[in-house]
C-alpha cells in the first residue's frame, strides 16, 4: 500500500517544482531588465534576466524544436519509469526531475526559449545563469544517482546459481 502512495507524492512534487519554477520565472520577467544584474549577496549572488535558446548552459545544439521534442520524450520516459518502480525515494526524486523538465519544456513551448535568472560567481568568473527547474533537475539527478547506486541489483539466474 505504501508503494501506491508514493506515486501521488511524486506527481505532487513535480507540480510543486513546476509551479515554483514558473512563478519565479514570471517574477524575473516582470521585475528585471534583460542582462542587467541585481546584486542579492554582493557580486557572488545576483539575479540577472537572460533567455536561453539552447540546451543546458546555452549550448546551441539541435535547435528549439529538437530540444522541445527531446524534453517531451524525457518527460514521457520519466512518467513511465516512475510507474514501474516501487522505491518511494527513487519515485519522489524522479518526480522532482520531471517537474524541472516540465518547467523548461513549458517555457520552450510558450516562448521558444527558457527564462534564466540565477547568476552566481566570483570576481570575473560566473557560472552560466540558471533557474529553479535547472536546480530541481540537478539535485534530483544527484539524488537518483546515489539512490540507484545503492539499490540492490536484479539477479539473473544462471546454471551455476540454479544448483
């Protein structure tokens, strides 16, 4: 019974991530001028409105249609995989990843580009600008990696193990 409850929790996590992502992106588009940094914690943490036409870190491969199709397929894969596995933590973190992917997919479909605004760095070095969806995808991916790494492997019977 516990396994059945993990699915709605994962989809709730997806919805929360998607909603938080879209609210923060809307606020950034409404409050900020593109390319003009606003310091939050000095020069280390700023909010700077930027639009990303490419993939992660603005890598320009495949174009917006390819990236939209790829992301939509990734979302379908995540949902199907979430429905097949029973580990509550794995399903929940996959839901977080799904929410992040859906947030960026929503931007690509609605605007043809992804809104980024979180800007961190030191002195002349800056990390590429990102958003809440990107954070969810990265943290969820790290969590899933460690959860799957620690998961029991499926044993396939061989002639020696059958004896």
